[in-house]
C-alpha cells in the first residue's frame, strides 16, 4: 500500500498494460489523471478518483515524468 505522499507524484503510472498520467492530488483528496489514449489524442478530459475507493494507483508502478518508450512507440 502506497502512502499519500507517493500517490501525489505527478507523472506516468503503469499497472499491467494500462498507463495513466497523474496530474497530482487535489485539495479534495482526489487523484486527477488522464489515460494513455487521452494523452495521445490530446483530449482535454481529466478523470478523478478517490484513492480510498479506487485502488488502481496503489497497485500501479510509478514510471516518472517522462513518457515511457512503450507509449512513444504506440504513437507511430
């Protein structure tokens, strides 16, 4: 289980084959993120989930700010 400080990290997260770009945690305690598809299509859609009820980020691996090579390859 990750701490709140770990969940606040901005950047790419991966769980299985799913990627999400976290925009950080808001003052309301929600984690705001965009999916890989939303980032690649330059969508303005942002989704928010509360970490107490959605455990995706708890099970995911933090990859950092830079776009992972696997995501870059899917652009081509």
